[in-house]
C-alpha cells in the first residue's frame, strides 16, 4: 500500500470486493448481515473474496448485533478458522455493560489471532471513557487502527473529537491510526484532511442504491478522487 490516504470499503461478497478494488479502495472490511450491523463472514465467504481481489482484507469478528462479546469461545473458534483460511487482518471491539473495554474478551481473541493486525471498531464511540479505553488497549499486540466517528451519533457530532484525537497522534494510547467512519460524507473530507486525518471507511456511501444493491465502482471512485484531491 502506498503512502496515500487509506480508503476502506465494506464488502459483503466477491462482487462487492471486485467493484471496490476497481474503484480505488485500498482495503476491505469483510462482514455479513448488515441488518445486524455487520457480523463475521463464513470461511467460504472469506476464501471467495480473497481469491477475487489482491488488496488487504480486514475480517469482522462479531457474532451478534451490539458491542457485547457474547459467546467468546465461539468467537475464538471462528477467529482460528479464519486464520487457518489465510485471514491476516481483523476488526473487533467489545464493551462491558458499563461501557468499559471488555479486556477479557479482547485479549482472548487477539491471542487466537497470533500477531495479526486489527482494528478496534466503533465500540469506542459507545465507551464511557474514550481516553481511558485507548490507554487500556495501548499495549495490546496488533492493534493499529481505531474505526470511529468521534461520536455514537456520527461524524457530524464527532468532528471536534476526531480533530482533537488526531492532534494527539503519537501520545500513549493514540499511536493507532484513526479510520473515520460512521455517517461520513464527502463534505466532511476537507476539514478532516486539513486536521491530518488520512484514513476513511465507507459502507452505504459505496452503494447509492442501498444495501440490497452491490458496491458501485463509480461511487467508490468518487470517494477516491475526493480523498486524493
């Protein structure tokens, strides 16, 4: 991957993946069942996408909607299965009922990932203490990205937080890249880019006809060009 800003696109299947890569995506987040906000794809689904494209793939580890880990044994089993299938990058993030990071679940999973790189997803936007969460996770192996809108309600309300966190880049707990996603629009990009943010995540924006339709290479290309402008 070059030094240009990262564009990550959600892909549900190999058709999505091919279109996203064609449009200029640098990386894909692989999920299934967007009605549940994105769950872990099957081993076969991962393998089909891996065979269809040659850009990095980050595979979601979540078995139910929400930010509770649920059956951690089952999650670990799925993670091991995907690792055996060749998955090298993952997405995960779990909170306790009081909004603290679920370190037991996270640490069990990353042990199974055995050094793989991973994103802590938008659970950070529901955390009781964002700064505390970052510092609690800071030393975990493989963590290189936070997917965040800066707010549980989306980028509109999270802009100030995103810019403030970008300004702390390199501090303890703030070494991981910020991947902006969640209500992200093209008109947010100039302000975010000016603040030094250099990674962006889209899902519905890559599907102008809705989640029932596949990723549009043309829609992804519009984002690629706007990010690079």
